[in-house]
C-alpha cells in the first residue's frame, strides 16, 4: 500500500497498519513531501509562541512494515499501471493507494501578492499552515515588529496570540462580522476579542484587506491596505484565510471531486472511480463534507486501517468534531479556554440556555432540540465540557433535569 502524504492523517494510518502488521501483512510506503518527521499541526502556534521546540510536536514514528520517504513529492498517478510517479523520476507501484494530501492555505486575492515574481510571496508575507511556515516566521520575528494577521478563524487567532506572546505589535484583520464565526456566536466572540486585546492584539472585524504594500527597492512588505483605504504598517503579514483540499493529483488522474472541492469517498473511504484508491483527511469529501479538522482525520485513519485489514463491517459515518482553543495568560482577564461543538445557531423551536459573566470573561451556551443536545459553546471555563461533549457525540437523551443544570460543572449527570 502507498500513502501519498505524511501529515497527521497519513501518519496515523501508517501507525495503525503497522500496529496490526503481523495479522494484516500489509507493506506500507509513505511518500511524505515535507522533509520533517510527521508532526502535530494543531501545536504549530505553540512552537511559534516559543512554548515548545519544534521537535516536541513530532508524532511517534510508525513501526515495522512502514517505509517512510521524507521529501518525496508525488507528481502524477498512473492508475492503469497502478503506480505513483515522483518528481525524482521514480515510480512507486501500489496494490492500494491512499491519498492523504491534506490542504493548501487559501491565498486571498490581494493586490501586490504577486510582486515577488515566480509565484513567490513578497518578502515578509507568510502563510501559516506547515512547520516550514512556522520556522520561517520564527526566523524573521523580532520584538516590537509590526505584524498584521489577515483572517480571524482558528489559525488566525492562534497566530495572532503567538506573535503577541513573542512581543510583536499585532493587528488582526478579519473580514467576517466576528471572530471564529464558523464555530461561535457574536457574544462569545466579543469576549474572545477582549481577551486578545488584553494580550496586546488590536482586533478589527468586518474589515476587508485589499492589498499588500511593498518597498519598490527591496520588495519587502511594508503594510496592508484595507478596503476603506486605511493602511496598516507591517514588517510581517500572516495570511490565515482558511484552507482548501489539495486535490491536484486526484484531478489529473480523473478522480471525482465533490461540491466542496474534496476527493469524493464512500463510507469505506474509497473513491467511486477506482476501487484501489482511497482518500482521507483534509483532501477527502464524505457525504458532501470536508472536515478539515485533526480529529476527523484521525477517525478516518482508524476506520480505513480496519477496512484495509479486511474488516468488512468498518464504516465511516462522519465526525462530530469538538473545536478547542487555549489562549495564555494576559495582562487582563487571564487565560481563556474555548470549546465549541455542533450547531451553535439555534433553529426555530430549539431551546437555548446561556450563562454569561463578563467580569470573569466566561460564557456558556447550549442548544437543545427535544431531548437531544445539538450544540454548545463554552468559553473561559470548560468545567462539564466532557459530559456535554459525550452527550452530543453519542446523541444520547438528556437527563430529566432543568436545562440550566446542563451548564453546571458536571453537565447535570
């Protein structure tokens, strides 16, 4: 079996197959484009903040039966010959092929991004997706440097607080009405914004960046121009505008892509065009959904390992992912933890319970439909999140207690 991609999804699959190598007899080759060992991408902001050295976030190496090829970039798939063609000219044959190619950062259509030529970003402009991105930022970061982060999703918020921890003067510019709008509501976002402000991050929402400004002589970035004409000075610009599935290999090989841009897979994570080809992680689209979260990638890897080992009952039914974020101590309200899951915007007829404490920077909200928990947000105090998440993930009936009790520390259980 050949796995194209050595990120969290590919590494998890290789580990699971290696653990059962004696019974499955599967020989695994992982074509890992990045030169580094597999690492936990969720912790990149901790490396940027200086909390961890890069080697700490490395994942365990797969065991026997796995050949790991770092720096091996797949250039094309020859489905007729059942081989992966690599940029170094080698051809790697397969009986089963798994695409774990992940995702690419979205580069917004900003004026000035192409000024470096050759498809390169101007000096001082960085995406924030890989360990190399993180190390490049670290190398040019100096205390007091003016930095602009474009994008207020999970990556943008994480990058902004990490840069602030390193002493940069950070502005976070987000086009949406509030931070993390995919995961939390406006009330929770307001508290999150206050905490970032206490860390020294200047937060602007409903604010669209129009272009990057560069020095004509050196080509280095000097600022960001907003849609209203206002200019933000910047020695560093971090682009955190989301990701999209990386599917160039699949597209060139004639594999079907879904409406969300991912490689279409069924409940066994197999492509409908070729029974020998599978996909998982950020590049896979199952039932019209591309999850783009580490938890989903790991769950898919576990299921696919069972499928490839011959478990006829193994099926992937989708992931009910819990989103978590931790911001460190600051001069204001102190550390804050955030957890969000499910449908945080209620539908007509849903019951909603909220508890807010602006003084302590705490916010709790749950959405209940009938006797089932449909979603929730906990910010500042995660007591009870375990019980709530289990009830939501298991789609279990809620206990016969007043709904307000669900927001106590034991979740009412």
